[in-house]
């Protein structure tokens, strides 16, 4: 959860980069779908992820709804 990340108890990577804040979220049908979307997002360029967070969808090659 976000609270665990903020406390630094979620994982070592986050604990070394405190404080953290939620930059973007979306609802997913289940955990597997959410993890698949996260893997795709991690493969995106920083500019593309920033466009998603800013909701500047015309800067994305495919709509964010297709995560």
C-alpha cells in the first residue's frame, strides 16, 4: 500500500527514496492486470510516463486506456 511505501516498510528500493508520493493511479479489474500494466509502464520512456501523469494524451502513441 502507499502507506507502507511512505513508512519505508514496503521494500528496500522505496525505503532508500523517501519520501514517496503517488503520481498516477487507475482502477484495474484484478491484481494480475494491474501488474501487467505496471510492467508496460516501466518500459515506457520518462517523457511518456510524464505525459500520462499530466494527462497530455496526445503525447502518447497509444491511449492510456489501452494499458
